[in-house]
C-alpha cells in the first residue's frame, strides 16, 4: 500500500536513495510558526542522517536471511565437570545450570555476590518500548498484573533488589561474626531507561510510590534517543507538517543514552564494575542475579547473557548463535588486515528462516539452535566504555502502520488498518555482543524459575500466564519449605488459586524454612513481610465534606473484603458513617475506599470525622495485634528489618502530628485490600 497513487504523488517514493539528504521534511516550513520551525530543525539536526540511510538498506538486506543463514552456527556448550575452568574461546559460548555440578553454581553465585556486596554492581531496567498491546498505553511495568499483592513489575523489581541487599548484608555479618565496618554499605544503584513519551509518566509513578522502598538518590531515570519512521524507500515520514514521526531507537539505544545522558560518568563516580541490564517485562526476572555476574568472572568474560532452552521451533525467543564474518585488525599504524572470526550474535525470531527454526542437531534431540535470549545481560564497565564509539551502525526495520502527511496536499493520510506502510528503525542491545572480541559468556537457566514475559493481552505471554508461572514457582518454594496446602490444590492464575511470596520475604525461595508449621494452607495465599502486613491492613478514607480533605486511617486484620466490611461497619457505627457497596456508587457524596469494592457515604451532614486521639488508639491497638499474629507465625526471624517505631513522646505530640502518624501507617503508598494468609 505504500506505493499507492497518493503516496507516489507526494514525492516520497522518489527519495529512496542512500545519499538522500531527507530535506523533504522542510516542505512546509513556511507554514510553521517560529517555535515549530525551531523544534523541527533541532530534531532533524540531532539525527545522523547518513548512518540512518545506510543502516536502512543494510537492514532491508538482513530481512531476507535465505542466502545468509549458513553464516550462523550454534554456540559452543562449555563443560564444567573438571577442576580447571573451560576457556571462552573468543566466540559465543554458554554454560547450562542443569548440566553443571552444584558446587560450580555456588562458586559463581559467591563470586557475583562479592561484587554486589562491594557496591560494584548496578541495575539498568529497559522501559523504553512502545508496547501498546498490554496496558492500553501505560508502560507494562506499571500495570496491575492481577497478583494477590496487586504489585506491578516496578515494585517487584525494586523489592527484589532490596531483599538482595538485605541478604548480602546479613551474610557479611556472619562472615565477620556480626561485626560490620560502619562505613561499609551494600548499595545497588538502579537506572531506568525510558523514552521521551513515557519518561514523565514513569518519573511521577516512582515519586508517587516513594521509589518502592529504595532511596531517591538510588534511582536514576533517563530517556533513550528517538529515530524516525521511514517509508518503504527509506524516506523520513512527517506525522504533522512540522513534526517527524519518531519512535524509540530500541534496546540498543542504551549505549548512546548512557553516554549522552551522563549515566556512564555517574557509574564511574560510583566506582561500579558491572552493569546488569534487564528487559522490564519478565515477572520472574532475578534482578542483579549474582550467579550471572559470577559466571562471567569465572570465565574472565566482559559480557554475559542469560539464556533459555528453546521449547519449539516457534518459540519467540531470539536465537543465541555465532556469526562468521571478517574482523578488521590494525597490524600496525595505518595498516589493517581482515581475518575470519566468529562473532557472538542474537538472531530475532522473525529474522530466522523457516528451515533454520525446525532444524535439529546431529543427534536429533535438541534444536540446532538450542538456546534463546532471556532478556538479561551483564556488561563490564570497561566494555561499555569501549563499545560506545563502535555501536549503532546495525539497524533493524520493524514493519508498522504509520499515518503520514502528504507532501503534495499537506493532508494527513490514514493507511488501512491491516496495512503496514512504513518501518520503525531500531537497534538491539544484543547486537552489542558482537563488539566483544574475547567472546560472550551465556548462562542457560531454568525457564520455569526465571522467565514469564508479559508482551500480549492473551496467550503464553499474557499477564495471566505470568501470574500462573509465579504462582506455581512460589507454591513450590512453600512446599519445599515444609508448607502443605489444603486438598493439595495446585496454584494457578485463577483468582481463588493464586499464590505469591513477597520479594521482601524471599529472593529465590530462601528463608522460608520453618515458617509454615503443621497446619494446612489455603489458596489464594499471599505471604507478606512484617512491614507489608501492617501497611496492607491500612485503608485511607477521604471525607468529601471536609474542606481540607481530612484523611483518617482505618486498619483491619487479614484484609479480606468481608472482614474489612465488618470492621468498617464497626468504625462507621461509632462515627456516624455508613459502608456502601459498589451498587450504590452513583449515590451522591459517595467515595471509594482505595482498592476495595466498598463505598463510604455520610448519613448525617453534621457528622464529624474521628479525632486524632481516636485514630491514635486505633492505630496502636491494631499494630499490636498484627505484630502478635506475625510473631506467633514465626515470621519475625527471616523478614526484612522494620523501620524503628516512633518514640512515645512523639506519639503524644499535637493533633497535627497524630494525623500525620495515622497516614504514615499506610507506608506512603496506596492501601491494598487483597487477601493474604498469615501463618499461625
């Protein structure tokens, strides 16, 4: 459809030339005001037009791999059953956790944990994608996935980081017999790469939720560059007369963004040595996994990647492989030679030929390309400093439907919904692996333990499938720790069969032993940390009649909706307020109790909200009850240390402080009414 009459008459099709200066974007410059003209000139001047032109034609050639698949071969599997470490061999290699002795995996974990403990590791979360299939335009990492805790991916990732810091701090105390250097502190900085379209939204989200328990200076949010949408001849498209159609440059934009946004400089100031990068769409991702770092250290590798076994020829994972090519080496100043070399590489699923997808290895057991990309990487700081000048020349084109401005009529052309008339140009982070000539260290892990991607509203990569995968994994943790479930029901994504262990309680199934006693556990089950149990039992209620929007806090044990309604009824009876159900939502002066299907409306316009004294007594009594129940269940021993209690003299302060205290109990976050099982 890109070659229909209207398109040809615009002149776009005549511009398909590797030397195209793309100056047609200024066709309507005389119709723009000064601000629009400056914005267009600035955006255009920031583009490397020559590189994009050349990259477009290279990307088109790479779309047809029929004649080039023979250049790609499977990676080399490393053997770890001898005492001597295998060699990386300057190519794509990988180790399989399932095929390695346990002591090897423990050694990798220990090496990586030492780096994390020494505050030499940071995490980069890739959130610059434009996936509109999940979340209706909201970034995938921000949506409610349907977990019992109602947590989003951002919160889960941050809490896993917090738990990892806590674990490593405790191990450091054990190594030094409980004595730690007062100046030593394990710290994992978090960098979140967004795009220009969602950067503000994500910043506000982190700020509104108190950075999910991390320190504000621990989290840095930055935006990746943009690249233009092009037609089938490589010409930049206008979405308005003074505005290019622009999209994020893909995960490969990380390398440019790290330098241009000052992130690399910040990492150097923090004396970081390793950068762990995760796609922010995997619910089971082990954030900052020490084993991945330790595996690279054991092989003296500068780059590493997590891998999964490919389940079938149609598995959507990108294929980890090695590409035969020529390597240009400088033998002496100004003189170069080209040698044959095997580069570590990742072929995206849509780039692989049909024959290559189904091809089996020589034994006929596994696929010829046996492992795929799990979306987690580790890079040394030395590699990042070296690769930036070399990266960005390999582009990929993604077909898409793109409305555009006709150069002839100046009108907006809307292509048919089923026609992809343009390309989005992207770079992929996995292409950076080819820049490390010493080879890449892949680590194949168990899919059921580490991979549940969210990329579609339904199907195998839907939120429901991810919730089911996490429920099965966490139920396995609980069973391994001695927990027994009523009627041996298997956890799933069904609302009454979900199972979740808070990341603050366990990072990878550790610390749960002895927590569940001899009783039977019922699904749905959520195992919170002590702090979460207190916070989740709090619900803020705002009274619309109050001119200053006074907020009171009501606390309930067990957070079940039925229990919550009963407790609200009791509180309302004392203070002249009545609980309403959702069917009354149209009634005037009705307000939501956050997260609950319960409404609150005044029965008497003269009714007064509870005083701070009432709030203080309610808070103190319920906090005491929650702590008692948690201690009876044995949770105290393995949970993250709670923040210190307010001093008694502070609790007896003026009314303003008392009201502030009541709001503090909610943990400065939204209250969650989801049911959770308290042990004991």
